[in-house]
């Protein structure tokens, strides 16, 4: 049985934890929150440290020092974070659900996350030089959705 089915998030080793990331980079998108309702609005604007082509952080070890708003995922905060995308492996495992077919741990191929249309590859603009008040002009729905290509027979994973 794969580790993500038998271990809780807090029981995972550091290597297991890191491998759970599917590389979609949706968590690196800027989000807006309605203070009254708590509703999350996704934008197409991505962190300045994200490489849009590879969907990887260009300075992962120092990201929280360089980007104060960067919130690393932990076993403790994953269940509370309302802005994680519905396809996030950390969220799925925390909810007792399985990973999707395109997750690299399942498929054995790190590119399936891109082929399935899950990743942010080619769909973002950098926050570099963008005024925070302009974020509302870049709200999009796709990061908070599960594309049909992501599921088997249109069902959740």
C-alpha cells in the first residue's frame, strides 16, 4: 500500500512529504479573500519566484524569507487552509481521499500534472511590477476547479 494511503500527513518523512506535492503550483497563485464571507477568489497572478514553465520555485529553500506572504504547508495547517485547490494532494490525503491518476506518485511521470491541465504552466502572469490593487482585474475560476481531464470518467479521484 502506498505511503499516502497508510500514513497521515504528520507521520510522513520529509521526503514523503515533499514528494506529495504534484507540482501544479496552484498554491503559488495570488488569491483574494472576501473579509466578510471568507470566500476565496483565485487570480492568474503568480508569485515572483515561480518559474511558469517548470512550475517550480526558483528559490524554494529561501522562499519564506524572500516572500513574506509565502505560507509553507504543514500537517497542522493543511486542514485549515481554505485556499488550497481541490486537486491538492495534501488536502486530499488530509481528507482521507486518494490521489488522482495524473499525480506523479501514481503515474510515475512528473509531466502528467501538466498533460491533465492541472498545473499553472503557461496560464499565469508574474506579480512582479503589478500593483496589489490590480489583482482584482486578474480573477479567474480555473484554479479552484477540477478539470474533467483530471478525473477518471468524470468522478473525483
